[in-house]
C-alpha cells in the first residue's frame, strides 16, 4: 500500500506493510506491536516497539512492516526542541537507544 501518510494512525496487520512519502516531516510513535522501519537514504533500518518514536523526514520513501502481530502506529507533527536539535540528531539518538537495548538483550542471552 503506497500513500502519503495523511491519516493520524494506521493499524498494520501482521506481516503487512505501508509505504509512501511525506510532504512534511512527521513523528511516528508505535502505540502497540513491533515494526520494521526503513527510511530511504538512512544507513540503518529500525526495529521499533510500543512507546518508541522516530522523526520521519519529508520527501523520502518510508516503509513500515508489522512484525508477528498487528501494530498500531500514530503520526504527529514534529516539534523541534528549543535547543534546535535536528531530525538527524533525534534519529541518531533512537539508533543509539536501539543499539543499547539490543546489546543488553544479547548480553542477557549470552551470559544467562
């Protein structure tokens, strides 16, 4: 399904995808479930779970695939922090947060 993400939320059935581009940057929040997020031009993809957020850039292909259960995603306007942080910095923070969570899970499994 290709769209412009005009609706404020989408329920994505297990294993299905939504894709498209945005006319302006938006923030995605995973309300429930788990999704695989691909942003054209980004070096890495993201696994996002309930509560995770990422700023999505305008005018780039976005692909979101639900994992093994239906997922609910919510889109909202991007609110820049008063420090003037950029979307790239926010995305980098999410990548760092994701890598920290992944490292901890691996440590827990390997050293359990």
